C-alpha cells in the first residue's frame, strides 16, 4: 500500500453529510485531492451550509473555500478533479467503488450500524463511529463521540456505544435539536443563520408546528419540502449565537477529519 504516493491515492467516501464533508475538507487541505463521495438520492442533512450532499439538490456546493460538484460516472469524476473540485455522485449502493478501485474507503454515513462496508473494498477501509469492528469489517475506526476520546484511532474492537444523546453545546444537548413531531412534509419557516428565541416557530410538518426549545442561532435546518418520518432530525439551534459557526466546518468535524488524515498517513506515509 505504501508504494502509492500520497498525492495520487484515490479516496472514496460513503456519505457527504456534515462529518463526511469535514473529512473531505481536511484531506483536501492536506493536498489529497482525488476524492469522490457517494450519496443517496434524498440526503437529510440539516447542517446544509457545511455539507457537500447539497450538491445532490443544487449541483455544486462550496464549504470553507472548497467546492464539490455533482457528477455521473467515472469520467466526470476525473473531470471534477481536473477542475480542482471534489466529486459527489448519487450512488446509494456504492457501485462506483468497484469502478474506481480507491486506495482508501471511508464509511462516513454515521448510521450507528454497518450498512454493508467490508475490508475488501479497498486496501485501507476506515469507519467513523459505532457500528463497526476494527480488524473485522474495517481496518481502522475513528471515535466520533464527544469527549476525551474524540478522534482517537481504534485498530481493534468497536467504537464507544451510541448514547442517543446529542453532544452538549453551550450547556444544552437534546434541547438544541429539532425533531419531526409526526410523519409528513417539512415546511421551513426560518433560515440557517437566523437568530431565534425559545418558543418561536421554526417550521411545520404536515401542519403541526415546530417550536424552538432554546434561544440561539439556527445552525442547521432540513431542506424545505422534504418528506420525513416522526422523530427525524430537522434542525439544530446553537445557543452560542455565533452566526459564523453556521457556515464553517465545526470543531468536531475538524477533529474527525484530522483523525482520518492520521489514519491514512499511518498506512501510506511510510
């Protein structure tokens, strides 16, 4: 594996949500540029201003100075790279991995379970968070749970168990997250970056209103018009109230991205 120059390795990333984007962004900043990302036809990211999955809807997306574009097929992937852009494909079954034969595959879906990733997909397979077993279905796991071990590399065994509780920001955890009160189509009545007060209406699902639980800035909000199920995460309110945080890669995404870079260097920088 170490015979491939770092600048020439191909990276395939499953998912293009916030954390996957943080990984891709960090690798790009380290001059690892041959990156393609695989998404579903209907991404449900709420941190849309810092998620390359927005390309599925918009065609392109810039995050912190790095641009990704929606493409189809391997030829368009290479054209995106030639144009100094990250490639994003709608490919929920990951068929592109076989066609591109990447040196590294990163499962960054954060599904809290393994949806089918195996070690034979690439010479180096990395999994983010719980649901994987390092040494069995992936080579390395990146710990994603906030706390002392965030970003730690795991070479044997599983990551920490999913707590089901959002990470604490500004003294708030579950209270800062907005979830669908019922099944139906989500209608947004606010925008990412807006300041909001507790009790304000953020949107509705099938006519049932969704209210802010705390004061702060809307850091994330699901795209308007998406059909959701009861309990689906619809938004994220940041009690720190710093609007610029809505549009830049987060501390957690930077930590996970840096850890993924470390894992790649551990194998390829020898």
